[in-house]
């Protein structure tokens, strides 16, 4: 079974379309609603998603792990991480899954830097992402060209090993760290990202570093 | 006279703090390390209030000029440590809360 996990927070405008498109590429779409204040749940269910609801807003990392728990219970063979805001392209899913299988990898990371389909904002490309790569180097995670890409595919082994404890955006670095810690075979794959909003700025980056530092003390 | 009154009030306050710490320990709200820390903390404070020169002896031993400077340095270190511990506690609580919300989310769909 191939399950898509879609963390969503206030995505009523786009989540329906995302779910509809995903259903022609995966067996099941699980939308994890992170206490949205709009009609995200209604739109997701209307378009055929199975919706898990958080009663408190916890963050994207927590939503993904809730989806993981669900996928583990249903013994999913593969799990796809896919954002609910429509920034990813569903046409990338099948080629990405094929690449994961062909290379016998445990986890596939989407990358915006392996082809020229993505138009990255200038600041993000030359300032924020290089800093992100530097931070990841400090925390000793697997070296990826694209350190903050939410498109991932995990096989069963990776799903068992990768348990996300970082509730908010630091989960991306945590996943890379766990990939290294558990010696999971990984592969990067070119995916397109369409920017509807700017995404994380510098303050988001500082919060990630703060969360990662606290996370080290809690282990 | 006023100083003596202050010392007595502080001693009573310190004694009541130690009793509170002990009661919390009995109710298993405090661990061994935390109990030890708070009892030593209140005893040390009482010692300093009754014998202010004790800080000077320790300051001379360590090589810090004045006893009061030593008290300030130690206080700042203690405050930072407590803030650090509190933050860790809050992060731990956040994780517990996450587990509760997640379990509820998954259970409600059974």
C-alpha cells in the first residue's frame, strides 16, 4: 500500500485539489489537519481523503508523525510526504517511487536543485538555503543539496526507523539525521516546487536551530 | 535590632521553604537530586544571611575580590541553570502533549 501523508493547516483553498490529484497516484491520501481554523477538513474529506485531526495546533513535524503512526498501523509499503498547499507536482510521484525502487533505497528526498524547473526566490537560493545546509552540516546529518524539501518517499524500513520528535519545521533536519543514524540508504530526486507563498524566512530558520538544540538535550 | 529581626524572619522563611521541599519529596513531586539542590540552596542562603563574612572566606579561597561579587556570580549561574531546566521541562511537557493529541487523533478514527 502506498499512502500519501498531507499535513495541512488552513489550506481550504488548495487541499481539495491536492487530494484529488494525489488519489490517481497513491492508494490512500491521509490528510492530517493541524487544528485548522477554516474548512480544510471538509474540503479534504469531500475530495476523498482520510482525515486525522489534531485538537491542538502542533506543527508540521507532529502532523507528519501522526501520519506515520497511522501508516505503521496499516503496514504501508511506501509513504509519501506531500505538502497540502499545492507546491509539489503530482507528476513527480511515480518517477520518484520508481527511482527509490531501482536504487534499492530506503528514503527518497525531493530536490529543487537537480533540474531547473523551480524558480527559487533570490534570497532563498543564495542566502537562506546555504545557511540551512551549513546548519545541517553542524548537526551532522546526511548531506543533501536541498536541505528543506518536504517531498519525500519512505519505504517500510525507513517508516519504522524514522520517528519524528521535532513538532515544527526542524523535522526536516531531524529526518536527515535519523537517516544517517540508522544507516538508511537515501537518494535525491529532482522535483518541481511552485511557490504560492514565500515559505520560511530567517526567523523560521532561527526557530529551527533553537528547536534542534533543545532536541539534543531531550534525547 | 532591625537586622536581627530580619535574620529571624529570613530563618523562619527558609525553614518553611525547606519543609515545603520535604513535603513535596514525600508526595513524590520532587526527585532526590532536586530535593538535595533546594535544601542545600536554602541552607546556604541562611548561612550567608547569618554570617555574611562566610562569602568573603569562600571568595578569597576562589580568588574573587569581594564576597558580594561571589554571591552575584553564583546567583546568575543558578538563575541560568534554573531557566535551562525549566525550558527542558516545558519541552518535555510539549512532547507529552503531542503524544496525547496524537493518540486522541488516531483513536477517534477507529
